[in-house]
C-alpha cells in the first residue's frame, strides 16, 4: 500500500496537479488501472475533491492523457526547429519526440492502453485534427521550397507520417526488450524520409 500525503489547505490548481500526479503514479503501478479512493489518498486530498475536479474515473483518466499530450506537444510538435532544410528540422523534431516518449514512463500506457478507451475518442480526434493542420502547413511550405514533391497531398502525407511515427514508437517501447532509443530514432526517421519521398541521407 502506498504512503498517503498529509492533507493541508491548497489552492485549486495545486490540488488538481497533486491529483493528476497521483493518478499517473497509480496508473504506472497498476498498468493502466486506478481507483479514485487510492488516488485521493496518495495525493493527500479528500475523495470528494478528486471527484469535484475530474467528475469520475473516466474524467481523471482523460485528464491524464490530455496532460501528457499537452506537455509533449508543447515540447516538440508546436514549436519551430532550427535547420537549413525541412529534412534537418523535422529530423530533429522526430528524434526529440521519440526521446521524450522513451523518457516518460506513462507514454506506453497512453499510446497502448488509455488511448484505446472509447472515452478518449473525441479528445484524440480533436488533437489529430490540430496536428494534421499544423503538419499540412509545414509540408506545404517544404513543397513551395522544392524540398517535397508538390504532387503529394500535404494533409494525407502528414496523417500517414504522424500515424506511422506514433505506431512505430509504440511498437519500439512495447517490444521486449524495448528497441534501443538510437535504433528507434534512426529507423522511424528513415520511414519519414521514405514517406516524404526524400532520398536517404
């Protein structure tokens, strides 16, 4: 049984963060399972407060997934990377994305267990829509610069790349033993190059 944090008066933001962190810990210990009672005890808050902030267990799980993707997207997907070419910038972005997925212990649960829950479908669709819009603009810019074939549809290409990269990382992490990070980065980036019609290099 985990040790509970002592209860004290906290701001709503602090309490919410404590509950989210406790839920992550519970998920890691239970391989995707959690109970609100245990999460509240671990966070040092009342069970009622956990329900107040997240509604129910599904709401809390959804918040954990959303928090994970928000942190990941802010760190990797929604910022410009330096480089003289699309290939250089996106190689750096892809390598960093894979590295962060490897370093966050909740990542395998999010991509394999939690994301498969039907309750996350709407959130997942909206996130994919946002990323596809960003990615399609990015690819269109590379096409205007002559780096990617203009005959390729940017929206279709980015949806295939994002899906392939996410599935590749999921497989690499769930393999036993997991594929070494450097191998996963190299092989997944080679897939992106081929999908974009770039020569290897």
